């Protein structure tokens, strides 16, 4: 690699770090004779950097030049920053050189928009096409689709990329018009629809013939910026829930707003990214996807933002003490999932284990139940019922769990009924 390419790499890798919408691929493609690399075993994201980025992907931009002037973006056209652009050949050769040196196992490719969306998208497609057809690269490729790109280019990208993403960035049209007036939701949702249609059509074709080509087999993802606007967590999660109802949407990523353009008065004056809020949104997202919760259960007009002190499930449980305690020896799987401290795996183990006898508290610990939280919301034949949230009241349980003046009774001794 020559010095010019390395200098471009420094600039464009730095510009790409703010896009967090890449993680485990969810696709499996084993090594093939005559091909280079593979994408097997639930993707190639084996480890993550502290900021959430997957360190086994080459995360790079084709260019950090952009025709848009979005208030929240470091690459906005009005910023006086170093600009760089890879040629398609440079990008392809760089990816292959990194792979041969065992630095990476795949590629996450995004770009600023130059000239127009189709021009940029065409160059991105050429890069992933050359990797697949010329260099026979068989590793994981996650490509960011450009909002406003034509259907033909999106369809072609899906034939070579494992996953496609179109970033929403701002959760409401009103806020998007404030911070990025040159964009609109239609330009984002249209390529999302193209990807969805391509995946579903490919699925039908493969049911008729297993040799039919695959289209974006790992589906699509998107990203929303948290904290750049006055939008509530309810607004954000309502949009996420609607997106997850599309079966091709695999992940919605939440990125705490980083104030890189402090001079823009449309943006909030934050000293640091709202990382706790970002974490709570990921936890709530998990509840929506795997625990059977609905947005309206977690948040409503009187409680539009997630509690930053408590995880969303614990917060919900304290607001609904009438639903507890839950008898672990009788409750169905769905209600066990709603107990703070009980996860999907431990709930399944409880359902299986109680076929053979009553479950004791020491068994719950071995099953992975976090008894420090769960003890206030469950009963069994030996746990005392007078230590539940009903008897202690939610306010006191909250103090106990957040390190208030009262000591958690479990730190002293669990009291059992004989």
C-alpha cells in the first residue's frame, strides 16, 4: 500500500467511526473452493471496541465529502475538515490487503454523498461487486445504502452485500427538517422498501430452487441518533417497534449524540454523549424483541422517557406492583420473562425444571436468576411473601435497589419459611 492510500485510510476511518450500525451479521456462508474468506457461524463480529464498533471489520468510507449540510454530521459540507476519496480500485485492493494480513474478516462500507445519491451508490456497488466477482472475496460485507438511490442500484447491491443498512438518523420528520432540511423520510424509507422486497422475493425463489441467488441474506439495519433533538424515548421506540414489524429489519442501533459541531445553535449543548440513555434504549429494544413487551407498556404520555437509574424491566415492574409477586412454580413462560432478574434462558430452565419438583431459591441462582432483584417479585414454597414489592411498596424497593440508605436484605441474609 502506498503512502497516499494510507493517508486516505487515516482520514476516512476517522470519519466512519460515528456510524455504529454494524454488528453480528446473522448470516452463514462457509468457505468455498476457489474463493477467499468466509462468513460463517452467526457472522464475523468476534469482539467489539469500547464504543461498540466491531473491531474485526474494516470500517471505512468511500469518501467523506458530502453534498448535504446536516447539523449533526462531522462530514457536513460546511465543515473545514480534511477530505479524502478512495477510487474503487484503491478501496478493493485495501480490503484485500487487510484481509491477507489477517487484520479483518469483513467489510463495513459507507460513504458521504457526492454529486447525487445514484452516483455515490453506483461506486459503492462497483466496489462490492469487484470484491465478489473479480477477487472472489467470500467474507462478510455490510454496505450502507444511500438514501434516495434508485431501485436498480439497491437491487444490485443486495446481490453482493450480506447486509444493507439505510440510516434514519433522526426519529421524527419534524426534527429531521430542523437539522437536515435537505433530507426527508421518503428518501430513507424508499430504499428500505426496495431491500425488503428484494429479500422476500429471494426467499420465495429459494423455496423453489436452492440454487437461486441470495439477496442481502443478513437483512437490513438502521441507526438513530439519541439526544440531538427533543424527541422522547417513546418517539424513538415507537419507530423502532414499527420497523421491527418488517421481518427483514434485523437491528435498530442507537447512537448517543456526539456534539462535533458545537457552533450550530440548532443542536443541544452537551458536554458528553448521553451514553446511559443510549444503554437504556438498547435494553428496552431487547425487551421489545425478545421479552414480549410493547412500547405502550414501557412508555406512555405520562412517562415518555426511560428511567436512567433503573433498567426498563425493573422500572416497569415497580410501576405495576399489582402484577406481582409471581409464583415461579406456577407462572407461565411469558410472565416469568417479566420478572426483573429473570432472562430468557433462566425462564426456560425454570419451566423445564419444575416438571420434576418444586423449585428452591438456591436452584434459581444456579439457573442464572439475579436474586438481588428477583426476590421482591417472586414467591415459591420457601421464600417469604412479606418481602415482596406488594408488602414493601415500590418506593422502598427502589431505594433498596439503587443504593439508598436502607440495606438490601439479601446483603444480610435471605429469610426463608420452613
